[in-house]
C-alpha cells in the first residue's frame, strides 16, 4: 500500500515537472509553420477572451507534411509567471479535457504543399470558466507527449479598472531613449486586505514576454486606488519602428524585395539588405509593432492558396560585432532566440545573413544582439536599431489577483495603451 502511494506521488511529481518544462509560444516540429492565434477578425491582436462573452479566438497553422493528422488541443491553467497552477482541471474547464481539430484543408495552387488547420476557441465542447493565463497545447493523436506547439491565451474576468498614459522619463540619461508608463488601478470590486501580495502587474511592450516588466509595486494607495507612478519604475527602452518586408506576392517585386529566383518546385526571395539604424535620425514609419499577417495581392485565399518561399535576409556590417550573436526577431520567430533565426557573419559579403521559410504575407521584424560573454544576457537592439522616445509602441497592462487561500492567479483586468494616442 505504501509503495502504491509513493508511486502515485512520484507519478504526480513527474507530471508536474513535465508541465513545468513546457515552453509557452514554442513550435516543437519543423513541419509546423505560420501559427496564428488572435481575436476573431484581427490577426494583429492578442488572444484575449472575456469570461461569459460570445468572443471567439482563431487558431490556424500549416503542416508541411501535406497529409491529414489527428491534432488535438487542451488547456492548462497557469499562474501569472506561466507556471502551471495546482488546480484540478474540473475547477477551471467545462466539457471535454481535449478536443480534436477537425477543420482542415489541403493546399492548392501553391508550389509548397501543406495542410492548413483552423479552429475557433473556445469551443462549445470545451471552454474555460476561470480567469487567468492559459497554456494552449496542440499535439498529435491525443498524446500530450507529442507536442506540436504551444500558445499563450488570456482569459479575463473584468473585476478592476486600469487607466494610464505614456510620457518621457524625467531622468536625463533616459529622457530621449525610453518611455515611462504611468497608470492607476481601481480595485473597488475586489476584497484586497494585502494588495502588495495579492496583486501582480505585468507590462508587455508590443505583446512581447521576453522583456516584460514584472514585480511592480504601487507607489501610493488611496482607498481602492493604487497608483504606479514612481520616477524610476515602469520605464522601458523605446526601440524604433519595426522594419518590414512585403511578401504578399512572389510574382511582383514588392516593397523591400530585391529580387526573386524561381525554381521548379520552390522560390527564393532575396530581401533588400538592411543597415544599422542606431545612429540615424528618428523617422516615423507606420508599422504593425513586430506582428505579421498572411495575405496575397493576387486573388488567392492566403490560408490554403498562399505559397511559401525561402526568404534571405542580410544585415550589412563592415565587421562583426565582437562578442555578440545577432538575431532577426519578431512574431514570425515566436519572439525566440534560437538557431533558426540566428544570423551568420559572411566575411566575403561583409554582412550577417540568414534564411527563413515564410508564407505569403506582410512581416515586421528587427535585428538585435545577445552578449555571448554574459550568462543569460538579454536581447538588445540598442546597437542595431537604436532607442527613441518618439517611437510608437503598444503597452499592455495585465492585472492578476489572488484571493486569500486561492491556488491560482486570476486575470481581473487588462488594457493596452499606445505611446502616441495615450501620450502625455
């Protein structure tokens, strides 16, 4: 009997360890491409769902194996830091624990053959009833060990209010290069004896988690109003408007495309070489803040008729950045740093070079460096793109609340502020 109990405990521990090892927003197989997850009708939005509403999220992806597979999806409730919450699935999910994705279509017209899958979430047979961060897992044959990819999903139940604005920092060293987020929270609908421990605030710049601001504490509390306006808090490098490439047509020479090379079964697109912008005067260029969307200029449906091409990027540099690795970065790289989006310096062409396999659409991206000599160094665009306080950015503020005795963080409010529209 004791051995059986110990076995159950060890099995539970192994399952928890396996869950903790899952990486959000990660693709596990090279045959999976063009994963998009957004609010219905807006491919540039975050996948935010409001409890009890009729809102729908759209999930779509391509499988380059060009066959029909049994893909399933399920949800895992997570805390504010994306660690799995120790909550029974029955407490946060109604319906089936997993659901098969049944809407698919084989590609046509395109040289690259693939199967396009799509599903609307949450479905009638499986939906969340508790607010918080959710990890969406997509896997093969009802076997969670065969993960295809993961995506973050936000389920909000509006119990608090957030208002704020963006301004230039006061500090002289940051005045021209950073942006400061000032905001206040109204918690009148919540019972919060200890706001310093029960509330967690996260600020995302252009929906990125790699540089998110966390562990923020209010500087002033007046009844139900919590103000976050300390001079040194909530400040982020402003960056610069994202670069772009228009891949909506492989037949026409679209913006930022130098030339295309056509082969019997494939296409190569050579992008116009990019150059360093850190020392250039700021110039506003309307961008989509690092996102991408699938589209074609021809009268084709981009979902199952859009084609793929090997897109060759280059970043001109007289000599390599000593001690640094360079990456191309954006939603189309899952905001990750790995060998797929790492660039290699070519001494002959005096440029960093890299290739990505992309579907027809419109893409934003930036270049950045990681210091090889510093453990856990962060991705930085200071030397490649520059930082300018005038830059247009979106800042999403997420408010998490944990009731006394609760085992998970609820997402009770979210708001997105724009550095131009909400500038003071």
